[in-house]
C-alpha cells in the first residue's frame, strides 16, 4: 500500500453516494405543491315532477344522462352547486345544506379524501383519485332520503368545466 487510490474505488464511492441519494429522494414523502379546484353539487333524485317553489333547478343534461345510466330515478334536480378550492396541505369544510357538509383534504398530489357529514355526524369517508377526476370521472356519494320515501340525494364532485 503506497497511498495510491485505485480509480475504480472513487467510481464505486460516487456510485454508492448517488444511489443512496436517489433512494432517500424516492423514500421521502411527496411535497404537495398544488391546489385542487372542484365543483360540488347537491342533487335530489326523484320520480316526482319538479317542485314549483323554486328550491331546485334542472340538472345539466349530460350529468342527468350519466346518473340515469346507473340510478333508477326519472328526475334529478340540483339543490346547490359550489366551486371549491382545496389548498394543498389543508382541509376545506363546505356546507351543502342544513343537513349536509363535506370535508375535503388533499392527502397527496394523487388522492383526495372526502368526508361526508349528515346532520353533524360523520357518515362516510372515501378516497378519490385526483387523476380519475382529471380524466372526467365523477365522485358520487349518495343515500336514501329520510324525508321522502323512494327519493335519494347525491353529492357529485367533479372538476369544473373550463
């Protein structure tokens, strides 16, 4: 040993250092850098005609067609619609009606967590792919109406139309 370092030894050290740095980068949690803009709609499904009191509006024909392919009701009316911005790293609480609230959180850049509250109580928690929403899919939470036998309510989340 005369103090001379073999050239392959340096390459090996740099290779190990680069590999370790890459492994640490991939293992680190993703930093959220985005916000998510959503459209939230509270919808009533019924076989009855539209009420004359003005409490709801006709649903967009494209959304009505999508719901009609899956669900049984003849009529779908919009009770409320909101455009929402869910900030990265924060939770957004939204009141859709006196009985319905949503809590929205970006878990990471790929996952939206939706908590549905009915009359102040947690009813359901779902996780939705942000990529699926970007591809035009809907996130739909639904339940039977407690007030009207045979009717249902829906909360539909989508990306707003540009």
